[in-house]
C-alpha cells in the first residue's frame, strides 16, 4: 500500500510545492470549495444588492436600446461624425471593448499554457468578461454603418447577384477576426463550464435547476475517459486561442495601420494595440474582481497574490504601450514626413491636446505607481488605478481616431469632432449591457471554476503530504 | 447489505473511494486482474487514471490539425476564387490575387476550423450529449462531482463475477460498493 | 459640452509675426488659424455640439425638409394645379423629334437685371432639368454663371406664388382684370394721371412697346423703373464724359493692360460670363502662347476679379475717385491748375493708409508710376473699368482715360443703352415715393420689383405703398411688397413664357417656353395687354407681332423659326457709336475738385453691394445658391459685415461677433467676418438677406442690409456707426479655418520665371515622385478619362459647383448640417491665401474626385462598393454601399460625401421634377462623389455605338463628345476633360504642359485630375515696391492689444 502511495505521490504531477503566497487560502477541501462556490448560485438566492445592481444596469441597457432605435430610424447623422472625421465614438468604443476582451482569453489560455495556477480562480469570470465585452464591441461596427440593416453584406454568403465582400479591406479582416474570436471564446468558455455544470446539476435542489443544468452539462460524468480527452482538447483550445487573441487586435490595429491617414499609417500599431488590449483588459478584470471578492466573500480564492500578479502585468504592458507612444512621437519627427510631423505636433498642442495629455497621464504616468509593493498591496489603490487605466485606454483610441482624421492632407477640408448626446448614450448603454450580463452570469453560473479549484486543493494536499514524507 | 433482485442484468458494480490515491491503486489492481470494461469517475481530472484505464494517446490532436488545415486552405481559396475567378474587379490598382492582403483571413479561418474541430470532436468522442446514463441511478454518484471517487466494473466484462468482484473492490479499501441498475 | 466662448480679439501681433517669420510664400486660410488663439479654438469648438443635436429636435428637422423647397403644405396645391405633364405632351400624338428617354435642348435666354444670357435648356420628356450656355449667344459662348445654373431650381420652387390674391385672399384672374380695368378706365378721363407703373430695367423691345403704347394712350401716367443693382452711376458717368447716353462693351481679349477701379467685371454685371471668357483667353499661358495681359485692380471689397489681378491695391471705396483723378491727371487729362500730388519715394507707411496719397505713401506712388507707364505703353490695348457702385465721377474719369488711350476703336465698344428707356432709376423711385406721399397714386402697377424690401430705407416705401388707392404687385413670389398691395398676380418663370430680351451687347433672344406655366402665372405682356388692350392678346402673339413689324423680313416665318431655334436674332446686336470726349474745360469741376484727401477717413465707411449668391435678394429662396459658398470668404446661408484685419484689430472685432451698424436712424445687427484684403476703415454689407417673405428657404437668413441704404448715397457712404455687442451669430463657413501649411497644393510662379524655365511654376522646389510600386499597373487600353484644371484662369466664380449640383441631383443640407461639415457638393473650390495679411494673394483650386489610378478609397471598401472601371473612373455603386465611411477617411482629398440622413426627404410632385433622370438619387447612409459625369460619357458611348451600327463602320468617341457639367459651365474654360489615351485630345495637350502637376502625388495615388500652376504677370518695379511695403508692414503693432 505504502509504495502505492509513494508511487501515486511521485506520479502526481500537481505535487509541486509552491513557495509564494497561496493562491487559495489553507483549510479548504474538495467539499468546501465545491459547496462555497456553488452555493452562490444555488442556495444564496436573489439578494438585494444583486437586485439593485442588476436593476440599474438593466435600466441603462434600455437607454442603449432607445439610442440604437433612434440611430437606425433617423440615421448616423445623429452622431458627431462628419467629413473629414468619418469615424467617431463607434470605432473608439469598438476598439476599447475588444481590447478589454483580450484579458479573459489571455488569462485562461496563455496562463494555462504557462502553468500559472493562480489563474484558476479568475479565469472563469475573466472569460465571461471577454464574451460580454466582445458582445458590446460587436454592436458598434454594425451600428456605425450608414445602412445597418444590411450589415450581413459584410459576410461572404452566396447570393443571386453573386457579389462578395472585398477581402482586401481591413474591415472584412475585422469581421473574420472578431467573429472567430467571439466563437472561439464562447466555445472555450463553455467547454470550461461543462464539468461545473455537472456539479451544479448534482447539487441543484430545485428540479428546474437540475433539469436546466443537466441539459447544459450534456450528461457529463467526469469519467477518466472524459477527463482525458477533456484535458487534451482544453489544452489545444488554449494553444489556438493564444495566437488568435494576438491576431485579433493586430487586425484591429491594421484597420488603422493599413490606411494612408497620417497618424494611422504606422507599422508600430499592431504590436502596441495588442499590448494596449492586454493592458486595458487586465485593468478591467481588476476593476471587476475587487468588488466581486468583497461582495461574495471570495478573498480566500481571489487572494492578494492574484491582484499583485495582475498589477505587475498591467505595469509591464503599460510600459510597452508607453513605449508605443514614444515611438509614434519619435517617428513623427524622424520620418521627416511633413504630414506626420504636423500630426504629431497637432496631437500634443492642437485642438485635442487636453485629451492627449490626459491619456498620457492615465496610461503613462499613473501606472508607474505599481512599481511600489505598497501600492500593489492596497486594494483601493489598485481599484482606482485600474479605473484610471480604463479611462486612459478609451482616451487613447479617441486621440488616435479623431486627431488623425480631423486634420489630414488638404487643409481646406479640415474639421472638428465631438460626440453628441447620442454617442454618449450608446457608449454608456453598452456599459450597462456589459454589467447586466455580468450580473446574470454571477447569479446563474459558477464565477470560479470549481473543478480547477479542486485541483488547487489537491496541490495543498500534495504540499502537506510532501511535508509528512520528509519527516 | 443485500442487493435487490435484479429484474434485468445489472449494468455493473460501482465502488466509492475516499481519496484519489485509493482509486488509482484500485484501478491499477483491477487492470492487473485483467478487467477491461472498467471506468473511473472523479471530481477533477487525474491524468494517472487515464493512463491506467485507457492508456493510448487521443486522436484529438490529429483531427484538430486537419480541421485547421481545412479552414486555412478553404479561407484562402474563398478569397482567391472570389477575386480572381468569379468576380474580378480592379480595386485600387491592386493585382487580382493580392495574396499579402489575403493572409489575415486565411489565418483566422485556420484557427476557426481547428477550434470548432477541437470542441465538436471532444463532444463526439465523449459521446456527449448523452441524456441518459445508468451510473446516475446510483444516488451517491452525485458526489462524483464533489469530493468522492468512483470505480465501476461493467457486468459485461468477461472477467466479471458479481460476488467475487464485489469482494475484490471491498478489499481495495472501497468505502462502499453499489450495483448500478441498467 | 462646450460653452459659448467669450468674444475677444485675435492676437494680431502673433499673426503678423507668424507671417513675417514664415519664409517663402506661406499660404494660410484664416486669421484665427494664423493667430491660433484660444478664442478660435473655442469658436470652432462651439460649432459641433449644438448642431449635432439639431436632428433629434423635430422643428429643425422639419425646417430641413423644406430646404430643397419641398414644403409639405404645398404638395397638395401643386397637385390640384394644372397637371403640366399631361397638358403639354399628350402622347396621343408624340411631339416631333421626341425620343422617350433622350433629352431635347431648346434655346432661350434667362435674364438678370434685364440683361439676358443665352442658354440651352435640357428638357426630359417636356420637363426642363438642366441649363447650359448657348454657344451662339455672345453673352454666353456656351458658358453660364451661378444664377443661370440655379434658376432651374426656382422654376420648381413650391414657395413661388401660385394664385391671384386680393388682400391676401385667393381670388381669380378675371375679377382682378375686371376690377383694375375699371379703375384704369376711371383714370382715362384724366389722361391717366394717378396711374403709376413701377418696373425693373426693361430691355424687352416688345414689352417696352406695350408700355410706350400705354403711356401714349395715357400721357399723364408715369413709368418708374428701379432695381437695386442698376447702372445709374455708369450712365451718369458716361453722360459726363461723352455727353451721350451710351453703354460700354469691353473686349478683354484685345487688352494688354487692364485697370479696374473697383470694377468687378468678372463676377457680376452685364456680360460677366463673356468677360471671363475673354479675360481668360489672354491669361492662359501655354508653350505656344507665352504672353499674357497684365491686370491692375484697385479694390475696396475683395472680389474674385481682384483675386485674379497681377497687382491688387486695397483702397476705401470712397478713395478710388481720388485714385482715378490722380491717374487721369498723370495721363494729362486734367485741366490746368489741377494740383497733382507730388510723388515721393522716401517714406514708408507703417499702417494701412485709409486715403490714397501718392505724396506720402511710397506704395501708392509706385502704383501710379507702374499703371501710368503700362497704360501709356499700350495705347489701343488698354482698358480701364469702373465698378457699378462707384460714383459717376469715377466712371467718367475711367472712360475719359479709355478714350485718351484710343480704346474706343480697339478695346471698348460704346453702344446704345440696352434699356428700352434709360432713366436715373433712383430718381425715378424717389419720384414714386414722393407721389405716394402726396397721395397722387390712384393705381400702382408694380411689375416684378420688390420695393417694400429692396429699396433705400429712407424712402420708406414699405409704409408709403399702402397710400396707393389701388396697388397691384405682379411678381414671381408673394413677397414683402405683395403683402402691402391690394392685389397680387403671380408671374411666370422665364422658362414658362414667351418673351424677348437683350444680351450684354444688345443681341436679341426670343425666349420660348420649355413647359406650360405650372401655376396660374401670367407674363408681364399678358398683364399689360389684359389691362390696357381692347382685345387681350397672348404673349406669343404680342412678341411675334412686334417682331413681324419691327423687322420687315420678306420671309418672316423662316426668320422667326431660325431666331427661336438658334436663340439669337441675326444682326440684332446694338451697333457701336462713336463717342467724343467732352473737353477737359467743359467737364464739371466736381470731377477735379480734390476734397481734402481721405475726407471722412476718421469715420467708418459703409459699402453696400449685391451678394455674390443671392444677388439683391431675388434668389434668397434658392437652396442651391444659399448653400453655395461665397467665392472668397466661403460663407453659406448668411451675409456678414465684412471688415479688414487691420480694422478688426483696431476695433477689437472677432469673427461671428454681432455688431450694431448704424446709419441715419437705422440700426442693424450683423455678424462680423474678417476678410483679408478688404480696405481698411471700411465695412461691406451685402444685400439680399434678412428677408421675411422669401419662402421657407430664404426667410430670416442673415440680416437686411437695405435698412442701411440711404437714397442720397445708396452704395458708398461714410459716417457709419458701429457698436459692439457680446453676442455672436454662428456662420456656416465651408472652409475657413485652415492654412496650406506649406504643402504643395496650389503652385504658382510669375510669367518671367515661366519664360526662364516653364517647369518652375509647377515644379520648382517641389519634390516630384516616380511611380514606385511593387505591383504592376493596371493597363487600360481604349478610353482613359482624365481632367486638367487651369488654376491660373480659374476665378473661383463657382458656376461649376452649381452646375455639378444641378446635373448630379446633389442635395441641399441646410445651415445646421453645413456647420457640421456635411455639405454635399461633389465639386468644391478650395481657396488659399498667401503673403500679406492686408493684401494677400488668393488662389482657387477646384477640388473634385481625383479618380486616382491607385485609389486609397477602393482598397478599404469592405463590400466593393467603390471600384475602378476599365476606363479609369473611380466608380461608386450606391446600391452596394453600406456606409462604413472608411473610403472617406482614407481619401487624402476628402472629396467623398456621405448621406448622413435622407437628404432627399419625400418630394412633392413639383419638386421631384427637378431631378436629372440620368443620375441616381442617393439614399440615406450611402457614400457619393464625383463620377466624371459618367451619365454623359455613357450617352456619348451609346450614340457612338448607334452611329457605328447605322453606318457600318467603327466610330469612336471623339474629343469634345463628352463635356462634364463643370466643364460646360466654366466661363473661363479652366476645366478640360477628355480621353488621355488620345495624344491629340485637348486634355492630353493640357497635361503635356510644363505647368501641369498633380496634387499629393507623393502618396502614389496617380490622380487622373491634374492642375496647371498659377502664373501671374507682375510689373517687376511695382512688385519690388510691394515687397518693400510688405516688409514695412509686418512690424508687430500691439498698441491695440492689452
């Protein structure tokens, strides 16, 4: 028997003692993690806090609905766009939301491949966040069309007129990249959910709950064969999602980089768009995680270690983005291109200089605080910084889109831009939609991957056993 | 405990264990005994079990590769066919087959093809969705998704012999053994 | 989001410093841009939020719906009027020569201020849709101006008067005729005393004959003539100079040297279209014609004419007489004892001098020398032109100079006046006012004029009209005057009626109707006939009979048919009269009396002029003209108080600031617009705005400048009071804000440089870029359409812009949308300034889709809605467009236009008659842009193919078969379109010129539209003096700044 144990231990891959701060507080067992996480969905019931939060965000979603209806009924002329500034809030928000989405995929895929077990307790809602962010982002490209009701012309479908999309257009690349991204994220998220759905199925008290979760679990039994293939497929998906997540924001970057507009036509865009996406994404995860762990008493699962790690990633990506800004400015001068040069000066000193310097403050200056451990250990500081970063990244897109367009080649056609109340309504509306979906998610599905938490518990056991054995 | 009179031949015997280690040990033993129709159920993936009970490598990676290949080739061909063969148009003076501009979509289609294959192959190979399965008839089995570990031997296994097998399972430190009705 | 800015003045010193520091020709587009002040940014910042929210407020939405003239309320009326289409062409018997779907062209003439321009009207199935110039007509030669182009829109204006009205109530023609006839008969006993007829200038011989007949029958009746823009001054001046009633016809194609004394001969007035053509013919520099005329302009208000000059001197309008005097004196025309100001080279002026004083201003002295030398050197090849608003003295002096330079034989023809009866119109109107005041008017017939609105304020005609016992207002609109008259009778449009009118040189055109009157309109002929003839006759008979008698042709029928068909009456031009200048001694000394130079210089000068787009107000309800940017200051939908930078600096005025202008007891609040090159200490107000009964489009746009007009000095006067307010009025200016930022957009040089190296104007100091591409170019055999635009001859008159709008069904979007940068013109004219702030050089650059061979817009379209045709045209497939606007973003020329809303709201049966059936009307959410008039290309293609089919041999489209709308309209023939694969086509020859260059070619776009650089012909001596003056001027002067 003993040697069985021995061999079992030595064979167990998870028995790697972890020297850093715990990713799950000690004292938890399979049963306790399972019950505590699933209870949020199954036993807690609807609480006042949740109801208020959901109510507000739902109301804002209705505002979105109204604004969309008006836009479709009257025309995009309701917005601030014009000639020369043909793109405005719609594109800014699109890029912003897509960027936010990236963190989810990154956490669940890349960190999985890197065996970063601390990802476990945040990957589930990070992925959910990705999905909802992509959903919000998806609204804009469709809505910003002059004739949104024929958005499907952007997809390659056989038709009697035998006309097809123009595949050379970065916008079509967008269509493919974003829809692929959305699909893969959804599948990845769902595959990850199946075992937990099975858990809920088995824990659910109400027959309706049993039925619904059972239906969604598709008869998962957690057999060795299931787990075996599951492990392979999940790793493969992670492997696929990683280049995908990089490609998506690259393509978004190409929307701008492949044009000839001064300030857009820049080879540095794809990489620094990706960095920016991760940057804003992690900021958003932080923004959500901090209130969540407080509201649902999840400090045991989303520990300071998680926040600390995310803060470090924000700092790192933030520096990359800052480098991007510097390079833009540098090439504005170094290119000796009069249009680029003018644009660079115009950004810093022109009509939109306030937005420009605000963005510099939010994205370049503030994150430097994260160098200090004290800051990384203060939940409040982290929360504030995360929000500042979110704002900064929105401003970055504003500056890129607007300042480049409002003064391009022919001075005779220069103009100015500002969002109208409709632009704001739609933007705020998507925030409402995002939160509403998030509230539904935490109420109906386990916001932390239960079975992966069990694995973490095993790690603990593993550590303990290893300790015993040494004696 | 006495098993109820089976109307039909039972599906199999299911043993419940407290720890993964016991389960793995049991699985090893059973396999050693020459049992073939054996399956284990755990709350979280244990690679060891897969090796012990099912051994061989999965066909998933190959399928996923083919899926990706199909997606990629299909993606490029779609663009080539549209712009060069089906409806050639002079767009900005670019050549009809401007391959550098076809790369992003080709790439995305590769990923999409691979990812779809991965998920649907996973479900297919696991035989999901499966609305009914006998193991769920065991009341304690609901703990398989919480903190208990189960080993089941199918009644159709040639080496299966109800009392002997049951005893063997108890010997393997099974916390309890149930008959799985069909 | 943004609050209204505090109105403060620009930082003038920084403006001037920036100019001073900028090396080489620095181009700039607006003062604020130059100063780059916070107020400027605030001003611009203010532009969007309010406008952007316009559209969710139903009121402004509805206002927009009316802009094209489609007012919902009238839709029914239009329906229940006569159904023109049915009545005109009963298809039971199809009219001869009418092939359904193929337009017919009819020759007729459209008149402005009594002067006719010959036109060919394109008629689709009996529906006039487009106006082209009549190549046979001397006043057109195939070209048109903005007014002619736009008049087609007035034809279908739902706001035009549709019924006879008595005291505002709908009534019938019969009752009207009955009641007024009896009134008139009652006067017959008194030889018609008490009958007053007020008309505008009448050149129609037949109508004049009718009036003469009336006056013969009723000798005591009085015929008044008045129109706000008249030739009183010119007439009086010529009387002074020649003692005879004559009218000049200039021949700029023969002139080597032209001097303009505030004369705006290119932009407005009789013959301006022809004059542009002739002027351009001497300004077009080509390899085989390397000389050009030299043009000196002395101007108060900047005009496109002055902008085309080689040397331009801004002077207060009141000072120009002094210039003329001195010039005449220097040419030896002054009587003994006239003190010629001693010229001095020494002193340098440091501020804009408000008076013309060659004695102390070096620049003025240099100017005189240059002009005198050039004029002397070109006897028989020189022209001096005076502006219509300048006092008679200036005209007299100008023509005396012309006479002294042997112009009458060579460059200026003096002909009988065009008017049937030349009268001093202002005096004539004053008489009417007096008569009304004295209650001597029993019956007043107002034919066409709108005295209640368009007359000097001090005549108080608005009040006095009511004193007429019976008043009839016959007009096209039920306007301000109609409201005050007891009767209103709707007039027909010139395209609905027979008639005859004289061209600028007297040539007669018989006007023929293109369509039956859409409403109960009558012609003036009909009206007079109905009121005075025993047996009322139709207009057709009246005109025809008149000419039958006037010209005893042996075959009148033939004569009539050819005349109507050609649109020109053979040898009907008025013969030149020989004139003899009055001897200097006999000339009235007012001509020579030098009142203290710069009298009234201490006060502000007021200049009242016709607006360049709505004229004297008659076009106020024309959406095309309202939205047409004024050629120089690019303002739409408004008039402003134009002021020079230096004066704005002194008075601390800023753009859009409301000021209260006061003259006499009248005060008017007008927004300021600072116009570089305007004369200092002088303010120009433009007529035609502030109307109250113009219609849905024209009502309450701008302010009414007539309120400042006094009959003693209707156009130029001193003693204007100006009171600043803290309010502003937003002005929809299409492109003001921007300098050229030293980009090679408009290129220029001098004739001297050109002769040295023909390439230098276009290519000296400009990087040229070879075709660099990894991809092989697309070959296009067959036709390859291209265009060349000569920015040297382009005057910026904007006829092409309206022509394009008319041809291509471009919508009018309204002031709010223009403020949002959403104007829809496919062709715009960019205007750049360069050089001195107080007297800048102006460059015009028509900018349209460049049809790039490597078009950035096409690659980025996700649905292939914009692609390249085999013939190299960048095509828009409207039906495919989903409206991502990516193409517009990626267009470096920003010539794409987007339908942000449905800019063609539900049209009425009346208003949808305006549309060109060959061009798609674009829906909401669709991108659009210049198509090179592809409908015209295809028409030519089809014709050629049909010809090939019929004749059996292969015909090709030959040069000249395809003429784009802009090209056809252009009076100076600056736009050439054609097949660049054909080396002999005109466009190929133009593109082969060394001055040919492409805009932004460094982007490798390979534009099919190229430009010919601007070449000026300055007088080297004067140029040096101007340079010295300029450098003297740029010292920052901040005594006015805090």
